[in-house]
C-alpha cells in the first residue's frame, strides 16, 4: 500500500557545518525527520519535515510512565555511492516486538520502508563517504497522550531521524561483570528495546565508568551466574575454537541484528556456534586453563568490539591481544565487507535506497 507522506524540505541544509572527518557519535543530525502520529487506532499525518524540536504537553504520558522504545541501524554507501541500509527489516520487526511488549501500537512495515526510503533519499548527502563512518538511523516511538494516570496510552508519535557517526569505541573495551545490579529477568522486558531498560542501567554504567570500565557485562537476574549482554551489545566468547553466545530463550536479552549476522557468517565459514547458557564460572575456568581465546561484544553502534579485560569479584582478567584473535578478526572483516556493500550480499541483507522515491 502506498501511504501519503508529505514532504517539507529544509530551506538551507546545514551539512556544511559538519566535520565529516571527525564525527563524534550521536551529536550531529541530518536535515530532515519523519514523523507520524497515532490516534483513534491509526497512524496519521505522515510527514517529513526539517529536523527540529518537538513541542510536548507537560502531561505527555511517556515522560511519566515510560511507554517509549527505539531502534538503531546504519546506512553506508555501496561501491557506486548509493545509500544502503543493513537489515532494516530486522529492526522494524524488533520494533514491533518491543511495541507489543509495551502495549504500544505496531508500526506498519510497508509504511516504515516508504518513510525510510523517502527520508534517506532526501538526506542521502548525509551518508558519510569517509571510511569507518556511517549514517546511524534512529526510529523511535513514544506515548503522547496528555493524561495523568496509569493506563495504556491512546496517542503515540513515531519518528525517524539520522545522525552521521564515526566509530563508537576506538579501543578494545574493558567490561565490569556485575554481581549486584541486574538488567533483566524472565518475564520482564529484557528482550524489548524499551527506553526504561536503558534508564535503569545508567547508575551502574556511571559507577563502572568512574572505575575505568567502558560497560557492564550483565549476569542473569535470578542466579547472577549466566552471561547476558553488555550495555548496548550482545556478548560472545570463544573457547577452544567454539563460538558461544547466550541464547535468546529466556527473553532477557536483545535479539541483536549484529549477533544474528555474526552467527550466520560464522556458520557459513564453517565454525561451530553454540547459542546456550554460559556461566561466569565456565568463563573463569577457561581463562585459568588458557582456552578462553576471545570475548567480544556485537551491536549496530559499536559493531564488533573486542573485550580486552573483564572484571569480576575484585579481579581483572586479561584476554589475548586483539591482533591474534584469528576467528573474530575474520568474522569482523566479512561483516564489514557485507555491511558496506563491498562483499557479495549472499545473505540478502542489504537494502538499497531507491533513488526515485521522491517522485512517487
Ligand atoms: C541491550 C542491547 N543489547 C544488544 C544490542 C545489539 O543489538 P544490534 O546488533 O541489533 O544493534 C543493543 C543495541 O541495539 C542493545 O541495546
């Protein structure tokens, strides 16, 4: 179905003010934003307008009761310079999984793609040409009902904006395995990309940053024993050549797009991949035997981030030098090559932004 998306172009682009050779994460914003509002059971007033502030009523319910969620994905340029987006269908499906869990309306997939293509066509100059840079795309939704009282809201806003970004981490990361705070537990919202999950992690994140670590590596919420995920990344370990990552079964971790891509690339390369429970004791045991070859995080923003150190109960554990991590370096190389359109898209993961969508 073709939706009516009105377009109001910015009078003068501010792209000239941005230093594309030195892009901090998440601080520059492209010229336009897509917005749709939900009322009486339907998404309405779909529009692309110049990027700018929202006006919110003080009783906007998302601000009080937290019905808010988001997504994150990236666009790069293929060899011909066309903007390409990596696996956006996974993001809209996950957004709708999060929406269901938060009792929010789902967003139609076909409207999402129409909006995305129109927005990226308009803002295609914002997709960086520089290496190790990309256009981070942020779809999100929040309850806009003006109401004080706890109930499922009847009004929502969905929006997509984008931000040209460089690397998220410039160095291998140090993670802190928490045995006090937890992020999620079975029956909770761990699998949803709900804003509150991130708000709840701010205090432990601030604490570990003060201690010199980049992120928390969460353990499960019941036994404080099994690895879950890291800040905004899924976690992998390689023990004796076997690639292991926590399974999604408990519904406590995010079904990461990068996680899935790494699993599929690894299987395609012939590696053994296990999605299963992995305890901190198993990690410590492998470390002591010298069979813990690698640990790394995966996420759209951070891509594949090698872990150089993990802290657990009063002690830092060092991991092997990154240069020697043959398996993850190989997976990373192939992931980047597919993501940037340089390698053949054998998995069908690349969405090319059609250039003519504004004429339709
Ligand atoms: C909590 C959490 N886990 C894992 C991930 C990685 O997911 P993806 O690879 O889809 O970016 C993210 C980032 O979106 C996240 O916020």
